[in-house]
C-alpha cells in the first residue's frame, strides 16, 4: 500500500521506479542510525540512459534538469529500499549533484534544481535541503547528471 509520499508522486503524474541495480561494488543506499545515504543515482529509466554526453554540448541545460529529476526519483526508490516507507522521511538533509559539463558550462545549479524542485514538490518542507552542484569532466556511462541524497528518518 502506497503512503502519502507515493500518493503525492502519483498526483504529480510520477511513479516510483524500481531501484537501479548497482553498476559496481556498492549498495544503492545504506542506513546508518536515522540517516539514509544514497549512492550516486544516474538518470536510468528501465535500465538505460536515454541521453548521454556533456551538458552545454550534446545535452541542453533543460534536458539535464529533467534528467536530474529522474535521478531524484531513483534516489527516492533507493531510500525506500532501506527505509521501507517514504513516509518515514523526516527531512532531506543534503543533495549533491554532479553535472558532466562542457568546458565553458557554468549552469550546474540550475541543472540540479531539477532534483531539488522534485524533492520539494513531493515532500514539501521536508524536501528543503542543503546542496552542492558540481561540474565534472565525465560521469559513469557518459551520463550527463548524477545525484546523491541524504535523508533523516523518523523513528521505526
């Protein structure tokens, strides 16, 4: 049975995807105490990247912002895989976004807004977080964007 957070996703026309299987030797998310830390989530949909390349070259900033939203959805799926229920999220503590950037691209914050805005739309005040948006030369599988999320959970 879906809780309030998944109902809000549905209201926004979104569904929680399956957890993206690890591409290497790590877990999609781990819980330590009341915190869940996700691994970096790529914008995978049904096991594939729909877009590859650098933002500001092969990928437009608007496309990348949508991909960051997909990353955040994948992060929520990873959180649910260890927390059991997204309604246990007390707050999103931190989001770190990586943007594979063309040499002259400086709009990383606007790209990662895709993830931040999704978390805010789904979680309301609980989705407000600290954040870093970092430009990098390349990401795994030539993904344009990668996002990791740290959340605090309510008690068991």
